[in-house]
C-alpha cells in the first residue's frame, strides 16, 4: 500500500490533475498547426534545457526536429527549455547558428524555471545533486505538458524511470552524447590522478579516494538501472556506445547514430588559398581544455621563434582577414565557441589572460557566440583546426573542420581516435610519423589508406603537429590530407546520413504509437 501511495503521489505531483493536462494540451493545440489531414497529431517532448546554446548537442536536437518535420508533419515538437526565449527567436537563432530552416508551426516551447539544478556546480557530490535536479526539472517539464513520446537529447538518464513510472504508454527515446559516469572516470579516481572530475584534495587523500570510489560505484549501479528504462538508445560514437552498452546492458536497443554535421555545405569551400590561422571550434566548457591549445601554441612559437610576431606587430582587423583582403604575416590562434552562461564567459576571459601571461596575446583571438555565417568564414580561410579535449565523446567541430578543408589536429582519445580522425598521423619519439611527399602525391591518384588528420596528447605533441600543418615545404602532404579528410567527413557524418540513421530508430516508435492507438501489440525493434 505504501508503494502504491508513493506511485500515485508521484504521478499527481508530476502530471497534476487530468484537467490541468487537458488545459495544457489545449494551449499547445491552439499555438501549433500540425498537418492532421491524414493522421492525428502526436506531441513529442524534447528534454533539452539549453536549446539555444550553440554546441554540437544543440545541432543534434534541432536536426532531429528538422528530420521529424520533414517526414512527420503531424508531429508537434515540444521543447522543454530553460532559456527564457520566445519560440520565434529561438528558431531564428537556430537558423543563424546552424543554417537550419525550422517550421515554427509545429514547435512549442514549455518554459522551465528549475534549470539551476542542472547547471549549478555544487562544491561536492555534483553528480548526485545534478541527478536529483534533472529529475526535479523533468517533473516540471512533464507538468507543463505530458508528451506522447519523451526524447532526452542531453543524457539525463535518471529521468527515464520517472517517465516510466508516470505511464508505460510514453516511449522513452535517448540520444546520449556521453555517459554521466564511465569506467574512465572511475579509473582516474582509483589511480589518484587529479582532473576535472577529481580535484587535488581527493587525489591526495587515500581516505577520500576510497570514499569517492564507493560513491562512484553506487552511482554507476543506479545510473545503469535508470538507463535501462529507455525504450531505445542512440549514442553519438563508438566510444560512447561501448560505455553505454556496458552500463545499460541493452545492446539490441542501442545503436550508434553519428551526429549531423554540415558537411555538404562546408565541402563546397575552396581548399586553397589559406591563411596561417589555427582555428578552434568548441564551447567554452572546462572539459574542452582550451588552455591546452594556448599552451601548445606557445610551445610552437617557442620551438620555432621565426613564427613569433614582434612586440609591435598588430594583426589585421578581423573583417579584413575574413574578407581575405589582408594577409597574415605570423600564425594566429583563433578560438571560437559558444558561451552558455556567465561561467563560460569567465572561462573565455581567463583564456585571454593566459595568452597575455605567456606573451602571445597579440597572436591569439577568443571569439564568443559567433553566428554561423562568421564561423563559416573562419573555416574558409583557416589552415589548421585544433581540438584538445580528452575523451571527447564525438567531436562535431572536428568533423566540420575536416569537411571545410582544415588540416585537423585532435586529441588521441575517444570519438576523434575511434571514429573521426582515422587513420591518423601520430608522434613517434616526439616526431610526427607523417607520410613522405612522394607517398602523399601518389595517394592523390589512388584510393589509398591515407591519414585524414593528426592526433596528439601532450602540449609538445600538439605543437609538433601544428608545425607539420603550418610548414610550407609539405604541400603534397597537406593537399592529400585535405582531400582525404573531406571525403571521410562527407561520407560518414553528413546530415543525410544522420537522417537515415535517426529514422531507423524513430520510425518504430511512431509505429508503436499507431499500434497503441489501434490496441495492437508491437515492439520497438
């Protein structure tokens, strides 16, 4: 009886009364215009509290919505958002950032007021507190509208059992960019190595390390149970897929669906000429490790002083650079990325200060929240792409730089290592094991297994790869790598490939809803 009381209380607390839900759905019907000429309307709820951010996760969200609009005009996409942004403004931002045309007539935004719970960095027990916060936030979302399908595009797995508890007739669809907890995180703690998820105080204490190991073990078990409540799971890379299958234990329901990348449009950019610009494209989040980029660039200038600009040198104005009317005499590092909040903006400012302390600020630019049109122009003129995050779950920015023709250097781990920059040039005894000019020239005339980019781990290795990409005596290597990288990006990671893979996972969900309406039995397979 106690369990039944808790269960019913959870339903009432989350959904409210039936009258409340009827009123909410009436509001959605009045504000949207799905095509119901041949099919009744379905309401698909997208749990994505930061839909206006400009990262790869948001590109997945909006391309998924675009795919639904193209194939299922009777579906209304309901976005649970904490951005406090009007629907039309949100859609305009999507057009500006990603170049996607979204039909506003089948979009509805449910505003969330509890987002603080998932964005606040708690001083201790962050995973636990943000997990509790995600469930609390999801309760607010579903109270705002009970969806016909619940789609989590962030990775808040603990919301899945909440939805299942509310109703078994709401399919739970998960697109997981990275596991909330992984064996890599647990190994880092066990080895007492300091990192983003393991501060110095814990790493230096045997007692705290033991306690954190226990905390992680319990949390991992709970996370595995929560994730198993999803009906179908999509992961963005082989690395994420491996971890999620081990945790959730549902290999038949889990598939890799590579994130959509604007490869078709970027592949139209000319490969030459290029400016000696090292370009970075990633949100200003701590795990992206932008500081490594500045350290690697400083190492490059120290190893090759002829590349360091004199104290009185000033680069041309950004407009002149982007219009290709001014040449750059010395290499520059241009870091572009989205800032979700004041913390991200503070991190961007810290990067500027780091460049100043290292004495290279005249050759470094940090650009926040640039519109896609401007990002595209940087992609057109830059020679080198740089991405330094360790265990990057995928790396849409890496794919975009490859498609645009940049010689791309990424961290030798996770998504870039396993899915994107393969085959790759690596360092052997501190030197890149790059093919010769003769081999590079030959590869241009045949379909050979030629490197599509470069990977590195330390600042010194990144600096060595930047030098390989910037030096002027390797034209055949650069040309071959550009062409092979573009071909790989176009064939593996296009928006068309994403649409096809997404439909293979989402079509069974729609069929299941149809069968439920006709009282037929079916599964998501």
